[in-house]
């Protein structure tokens, strides 16, 4: 999936349900949260948590990820963007979010106001 500024609520619910029901997923909470960090909405939440904690490292990583997403949104055929979000960046931000919220469902609720019923009823 390409880096996006926003995800539609339905896509977020469907992707979370897919992660939870996949037999190949070892830790659905961590893996989905890392995937969701390719969306600027979730990165903004991670940055906000970093500010609440007063952790400059988290804030700096979130800012870097946001600038990468912004660069990709402005890329064109003639001016491609080669910046990437690393697994180390998404891992640290995902762990931060999961420590604050406890589960991927709560992260989704904080970003898109998704309820457990909406996630359970989503198409996987």
C-alpha cells in the first residue's frame, strides 16, 4: 500500500479485521498498527502521544514519517520520491501507541472512532 494522508473508515475497519483473522499474523495488534502508520492520521496520533509523554525522540520520528508521507503525496512521474518509512520507525511508533492505547482496536477508535461492532461487521 502506498503512503496515504488519510484512510477511509471502512478501509481501516477491514484492514484491522483482516489482520486479526489472518492465520499468518503472530501479533495482530503490532502488525496492524505498524501498517496503519503509513497513514498520516495515525502518525499524527503517535506524535500527539509523544508530546504528552514529552519524548523528543518519538516526536522527531513522527515528524520524519510525516515528511516522508508528504513527499510521496507530492511525487510525480517526472519527480519520483525515493524516501521510505523504515520498519524501525514504524515499530517504535507502534509500540508507543500500543503502550498508550492497549490494542489496535483502541488506536482505530482514537483515529476513526471505529467501534468494535463496526470492526466485527467489516468485510475481511
